[in-house]
C-alpha cells in the first residue's frame, strides 16, 4: 500500500486513539461513578455554562452529537437525577437541560478519576508534546477547545 499523506495519517490515528481513550475512560468512569465519558462531557459542559443550563441543540453542538442523540443520552441521566429538563420561559419549543446538585457531585468525583486516568494514559509524554497537541486541537476545533 502507498504511504498515506501525513494529514490523512494524522486524522486516522487521531480517530483510533480517540476510540481507545474513550473505551478506557468509559470503563473507568462507569465502574466507579456510573457514567460514561459522553455523560461526563455533558455534565462538564452544563457545569461550565451560564446558569449551568444549556439548550439541547447547543449541548449537542458542544459534544459533537445530534439533538436527538442528546435526547437519548439525557433521558436516562434525568431518571438518575444528574440533570433536569426545563422549558424555556420565552419559547416553549426550546428544551433546556440543567445539571442538578447530584450531577455536580458526580462530576466533581468523576473529574478526580479522569485526572488520574489522564495522567496514567499520558505518562511519559512531555509537556512540550502536550502543548503542541493542544495547539493542533485548538486550530482544528476552534470553538471546541477547552
């Protein structure tokens, strides 16, 4: 097979690494905290938003999912009490999602686990390599960069 262009190789490897990391983080967060990485990211974005509330479509865009995908994930989260749904007072067609106090507690605990897992996964990677990678992500993701 011909050698791939570096850009294409980067994207293919990024996707593969993302899958590996997601599986490891999902397993760790699920075992300890009862949530997966996607649920963690939902709680993370809600917690860092104005009034800890987001429109469903904005939450979907921040996570990289569709609005219906967010609905499928948020419904079980609402049942276990980590998020609540609210109606927009100005527009009843707009559904809002808010992190609950229980969700904030789980997010705090899960963040500690994620910090430990991140250190373990990236052990041996230099500070300068991490900085370079973050710059690439910032360039690619523009408004997604955390």
